[in-house]
C-alpha cells in the first residue's frame, strides 16, 4: 500500500525568466535571453514530488476559472494526484508566479495568489473523511492562515501527522496555533522572519530553531540550500550534509526536499534522519535541471541516482 499524503496548499503557473543578470531598477527595462512556463506553487510542487516518488497524493486547493486552471487539473491527472477536493473559483484568476533566475541559478519570485486565497477552513471539513485516511498532511503559507490553523487542529484531533512549511514567511503567523504540527520546515529567511533572530551562522540558526522548540514546536527542520539542512529538537541538533552540485535552477528545490522527505519519512518507517538524507539528494538532483516540477525525478530515475550514491 503506498503512503497516503494530503497537501493543503497552492497551485501557481510559473512564468520563469532565464537568466537575468540583475533585477531592473524602477522605470528601467532590461532584457533576458529565455522564458519558460510551467506548473508550480509550493503546495503543488511538494505534491508532485511525493507523487512522482510513488506516494498516493490528494490535493486540496482552488484554481481559477481560466486556461491555467484547466492546465493545473491536467497536470495533477498526469502525475496521478487525486483532484476530488480541487475546486474552480468562478470569476477568479489562477495563481501565477513570475520568477527570475540569475546566472548562478538563484531565483527571485513574486506570487499572485489568485484562487489560492479563496481556500477556506470549511474546505478542510468538506474533505474530512478523505483526510482521515491520510498518514501525513503537508501545508505551506500560500493559502490563508486560518486554513492552516484549522488543518493543524484537525490533524491533532484525528491523530494525523502534519508538516508545515512556513513559506513564504508570514510575520503574523501565530506560533501558539501551529506548534502542534509534527514538523516545522522553514528555510533560513523564513526562520529569521518568524523568530526575529539572526541566522547568519549555524550557531545562530540553531539558536533560532531552539527558540521555536521553547514555543512548543517539537521538530524544526531548517533547509539551508548549499549548507544542507538542520534538524533541531529538544534531544538533538543534527546537520544533514549537503550534496554538492552545480546549480542550474534552484527554483522549487525546497519543495522537492519537502515532498521527497514526506514520501521517504513514511516509506522508511518514520526514520527522520534517513528521510532527510535522501531528500537532500533528491533536491540536489532537481537543481541540476531547469524548471520546478519538471526538474523532479520520478521513482525510477531517482532509484538509479540514489543507488549510485
Ligand atoms: O517554491 C517555488 C514555488 O514558489 C514556485 O513554483 C512558485 O510558484 C512559488 O509558489
């Protein structure tokens, strides 16, 4: 039986510009050589990564009543993702994300939430019977915060583990309403913004994550890009070493990490460190290709890479 994962999160259309030397100044026009369009959104990216690896994934999201929405449905179906709880919002655009990738592969993103902003706590209640069959529920912050709070409460009440990726960071995130999530997975920028603490060194990152432990968040996993990842809880601080590669496009690497971590956490009998190590390899593989979801390896492709490692 495959792992059952639900993603309560976003879908976006990624409009990606390669490779802009810099961002334009106010009133300035600059040129970049390439443009690509793809399926994105942090929620969908994480769902697709887990589904490509073989998890049984259900998506809870809203799309606009436009061509982008139709395309998102097609994309879910191509990846074997259950769309029973994906709804079209009338007279609303789908979420879009203009993305600018620089020559070093680093990205800058603007999101327009569109229909994603219409997800409501009642959508979680409407999906309750299907959610109760899941082993893990994954969330990000591209949907309204009251949906996140409600989903974590739902997880606690029904004994279902939850993972919150607080991306993009929201200053107004109430820690006492998310501290019962099983895993809290920020990157360094999000950690800094949520804790108001410096994150310039591993020691500072550890201190900020430990502060979250004191707020009741049990397992904090900080993704640190080329520095690897840090697991911080009351018992241990463990550095997951990075896999060194030359990045082509880092867009969606954090999502590849979370989707694959979720898959392997369930597949490897909840061995967190083992799952984190495999996720680091999966994410590193994704940044060697252009695009977000299209850069994620399938189960077959990744088994070759993982076995060779
Ligand atoms: O994390 C990368 C994602 O952020 C992109 O796919 C974009 O859609 C934004 O949601």
